[in-house]
C-alpha cells in the first residue's frame, strides 16, 4: 500500500508539517511524493552547503561587498524569493498530508498550526529585508552619493596608489544657541590600508596662529596665521576649532563659493600635520550620545568626579560602571575644573571604549536604533562607492594596534606652536607604526628590571620629552590612561 493512502492523525499532520520547516520535502516523502520530496531536500541541502561554505570562506572583502547597492538589492530580492518559497513549501507540505480527511475539529487545529507555522517562517526573511532596507537607506543618507568627480574609484585599485588613509575625525560641539559648526574635537586617523595599524593624531581645539597652505585663499587672507580681533567678552574666535565656521561664513574669500568649511579644515589640518587628508567625518556629540544609548551604554572608569552643567548641578561620579549616552558625553565634554587637554584625554577614552564594546552581536540586536542614531550622528564626504573598500580596512583597524599622539603641552605650546616639530613627530609616529618591532632580548637590559612582562615593560617605556630612537614623545595607546589616575 502506498504511504500517501494512509490517513494520518492530528499529531502526525502537525508533526510532519513542523518537520518540513527544517527539512523541506520530509512531508512529501512521508506521503509517497518521492520525486518532489527528494527535489526539495536536494535544493535545501545545496542552499545549506553554499551558505556554510560562504560563511567559512568569507573574508573582509566579501563583507565589504555586502555594503554595495548591487549586493544589498540582491540580498533583498533573494530574501523575498526564499521567504515566499519557504511559505509555499510549508503550505504544500500541509496539503499533501491530507488534513481534509480529518474530522472538523482536527481540520481546524491542524489548519491553525500550519497557518501559524507558514507565517512564522516568513519572520526571519522579513527581518532580513528590513535590515537591508534600513542599512541601505542609512548608508545612502550618511555617505556622499555625489562625490568629488576628481576622486574616481577604480575597481583594480580603489585606493589610487595610496598605502595609507588619512581621515579627519571631528566632534561637533553643537548647541541650540550656537550658529554654525565649531569642531570641539579634532583628530586625524592615519591608517595603514594593508594592516589596519593606526595612529590617531589629536590637535587641540585652542591651537593659535593656525597656518594655511600657501595656495589656499585663507593663506591670502591670513599670511601670518589665523588672527582676529579679540571678541567683546575677551573670547577668541581665531583658534583651530573656528576655522570651519569662519570659512563657511566668509564665502567672499573663496570667490563666492559657499560651504567651504569642511574642505578648508581638511586642508588646514593636513598642512599642520604634513599629511594629505583624504576625507572627513563630523560627529555630532549629542548624536554620539544617542549612539551610545543605542548599544546599551559603555563601561568607563571615571578617575575623579566630573562636574557639569551651567550651575555645576550635574555630576558623573568616580568609579567604573556602565554610563548612558548623556553621562558619557558630559564626562567627555565638561569644562568645569578642567582644561582642554584633560577633555581631549576623556574624549579619547570614550571613543576607545565605544570601539572596544560595540560588538557585532550588540549592533545587530539593536540595529534600528543604531541606524537611526548614526543618521543623526555622522556627516562625511566619504564617497558611497568607497564604502565597500573601507569596511575591510575598518575590520583590520579593530584588530590592530592603535597609537595616539596628542599635541598638547609639554609636547607643544598651543599659543606658539612649533609647526616643524608637529610635522616631524607626526612623520615619526607613522613610520614607527609600520616598522617591524625588534625581537625581544632574552635577558633583561640594564634599563629594565627582571620583570619582563608586557605590562611591566609598557610601564618602563613611558616616553619623556627627551625620548629618541625607538620611543616617541607623546605616543600612547588609544585607551592608555583611561583606567585610573
């Protein structure tokens, strides 16, 4: 007697319908539809093997390609087709199990279970479509869809011969009562494209007498450095943090061209450091707070109480704990009982904590909130087509060494900067970041103690103003000094 002539009970119909979710074709084989059953199982096995091989062999380049519009479109179409196909398989599996021969009560029960099961299999595919749709919309809004026509992306060499990327990372100290863009935090991430080894170069916002490239319209206006009359309240608006805003509000300097602030600041910072700055990314500090909230907060060590607020009414207490976005930002921004250099260190600590703690699982679990915060957070001129090439580099950075150079006293005098020294320190920091480290000696040298552990060695490598040779003044790890003192 053929299997499909047998009448199955309520439990069997429900059971084989559920089995078909994880093994499409099982119900067909049970009821004698062998050709269809084996075909469904074969397609399913092929899909599983293909997905498994791709997951095991996926490299950073493949992950980068997933951000391209073509791949995102393909993933969306694929998710829709697979979802509808799986839905149809569940429905057909239920039908071949012949629930119609059951009594009315059995038909109702099995029909409800089968219907809910068929809808349930659509959920992960619907989530995938939503994920991809939100991702594409966010990427298209954040990244420059109309990049500089002189910056072409060649498939054979998207970096146009570069071996390093220099990205200007800015924190905008936005305020409802303040007009324009003032860059509260100014850093350049210089990244080795092949290894991800990174040097984070931090310039103080209060750098004076800023010099502009000789061919810049700003140099023609300020040949001896950026100097303006002191404001009515004694405040200075001719410091590095005000370059973007000044350029934006004086289009006449640029022959009437508007919105030259970002380009001018990129050129100015690049000239100061002796680098060619490729792109900028401006982070709204309070958008940054929303991003921290979106991932559930960051764990920080606050070395001493940080007071904030117009009337010093706020307090971030000392200790190690998870901070929400608002407290993390006040920790980074507060000027009360604090100078700009301490704030730079605190901002670096928050950035380092976010890089370390924003793991992929957390980002995926809170993806919609992260995407919304990112749109409010970031403004950049990085071309959209470059994103698929940047993702692999970013993954290398996450697993590579990140050193930090802060151009603060005593390394430099912010009122009378030594521009030559800034450029030489920058060049040496970059050279040292790619230079292979010498093998560790078997015996302790006279300059070190018997304790040769990495932690002890790091303590003994603290640079001094006279450091030469292997060490470099002002160079630290990104999160050095973030856990105490």
